[in-house]
């Protein structure tokens, strides 16, 4: 009742050949990144300040959530 080797090999083959990736010309994997637009230093400072304010607000909300969970399920 054992299968022959050719039958075993045929059982493992995929019925449909898998598609291959097309080769890129020049062998380059990724295109070069585009440079970021030049922003004034003042705008960068304002943006960083806004990010810090938002992070502080998120941290405060997380602390409140943590306190509420600790009151519900003391360890």
C-alpha cells in the first residue's frame, strides 16, 4: 500500500505555479527618498510644543484610567 516516489513527489507539488516577482531595472530595491520641505525653525518649535502638550494630555488621561482600574480591581 505504499506509494511510489514519483507519486509522493507529485502529491507535494503545487497544481498552479507560483508567480515570480518581476526584476527591477538596475537591481535597485527601493527608490531614493524625497527630501523633506525646508521649514522655518519657528514652525518646528511650535510643532514640537504642540506635540508635547498633546503627549501631556494623553499621559494625564492614562493616569486617570489607571486609577479607575486600580479602584475596580485591587491587586
